[in-house]
């Protein structure tokens, strides 16, 4: 396993040097942020980022994300040109040593939360999700925490309308179409695609969501069997659904998991949850069990501690401050070390 840390590029307030100072840290997970979705990331921009990371002794092997244009998800007529651009970006990344690309196929919205600063008894704050609050929001006048609101009201309405006729099956077929067209490039350059699960893993505002658990993965791997078609195993996203047994899934898909987002949540209700410190005892995700299942089943991918709390007075980007993600990474390195040694002992 290689431990990584998400870095939001040159505008991130966290210096790369601080990331390097976290023990066990191998590399950075980042992206080119100033190219509109659907356009090609130039080699110049990629090399610039890579050099910044490498200069601090950090590897540059994982991208999160190369976003997928909505027209690809919608299966619109112009999708082939957009997919060709995507493949070109993958080629440019592959040429410069990128081995894993995280992406998602969620219509319109990425992750959704209702509170970015929920206060815990110890004074720390974290992200939380309250289902009834979300459901009571007016989809035509949305201001969601964590959502970048880069669409105008009209654009958003246009997209929501366009998805009205898109079924789960259509969306899945559009994903398969996209993957089949980019796979040759992935195989050629050894770039692993790692689809992020829908967060939370259920339909939102009438929009279909298709990467929600075991059933989705079975369909996905049957349709596109290449090993480069893999997943980002996000414990917080998948774990939000009580239907998902994360330890079983980590074992079953260990070799398809190219990237693991290890995050802890505590259930507040059937659909509601609050994010918390990474340790097993802090929440409802069996972090020890997940790590053990990964190691014992041949996982060889990248890991990052996901969504930290804001602690020690840090006013960090919600979920992405320095301190608690650093503590999480150190905790996870410890778990991996212990479990790996245990596994090696048992094998003797
Ligand atoms: C949230 C992240 C997601 C993730 C994308 C991948 O914190 O895990 O936004 O980066 O879904 O495309």
C-alpha cells in the first residue's frame, strides 16, 4: 500500500512540505483545477504539478479527479469527442507516471452533506448528513454545503430536466460505453481507473445513482472486465448504506480496489450520519476489519485518510484540513503495519 494525501493544488493552504512531514506519507493525490471539464489537460500543466510534488519528495501517481462531462453521463451526441479528450488526458497523465485516476459518475452533484461544521462534544467539527433536511430542500433553489454551485440556475434546471428521461439502466450503459472507449489507453499506459461510489449511495432529487454497493460492482466488472476498470473503495460513502458489509466487500474486491478512501462515520438514524475520527471505536465502520480484509486479500493500491474533522482551532477546508487527516494517516499506517506483519507471520 502507498499512503497518500489529497492536495488541492497551488491554491491549497496546506504546503506540500507539511504533507511530506507526516510520517509514512508517500505521495500526493491532486488534479489540474484550471481546465474546464471536457477539455484536455496539457502535458505542461501535468509536468508542472508533478515537479512541484517530486521536489518535496512526494510521488505524483494518483489523480482525483479527472471529472466526467455531463454529456458523457447523459449519452448525448457529442460524447465521442469528449471521451476522446478524456482519453488524451489519460495518455498525457500516463506518460508522466500517473498510475491511478479517481473519478465518479454521479449526475450533476458530487458528494452531498447538510452541515459542514457539526460540533461534537469535544469542540471539534465535522461534516454530517441529515436525510430529511436534504429532502425538504427545494431542488430549484439549492445552496448545498460542499457543492461548488458552478452552474447557473438555468444550467442546473437544464441538467435536471435532461436527466428526467435517463434511467438507471441508461446511466449504467453510458458508463460502460465511456469505459470501453478509454480502456485501450488505460491498458497501454497502465493507468487504473477507480470509480468513486455515489455519496451517499442512493438516488438524490430524482437523479439516478448507480454505484452504490456490491450489485453495482458485479455488473460493472462483468461489463468491462479489464483490471484497469477498478474502484475507489470509500468506506464513508459505501458505509452510509447499512446494506453494505464493508469487510466482506474489501475482501471480495481487494484486487479491484486501486484506491482506498478510509473515512469513519457514525450513524445518527437510518440514513443520517456524522463523520468522525478514523479509529474503529469512534464510529460504525470497522476500520481494523477493513484494513485486515484488504491486506489478507492482496490489496496493492493507494490509500488516503479521508475527511478529517477540524481540530485544534484549525479553520481548514471542511473535510480537508491538515491536522486530523494527518492523525488519520498515521493511525492507518499503524493499522497497515500491524496487520501486514500479522499476515506475514501467519504465512510462514
Ligand atoms: C469527497 C470526495 C469526492 C471525490 C469524487 C471523485 O470528499 O471523496 O468529491 O473526490 O467523487 O470523483
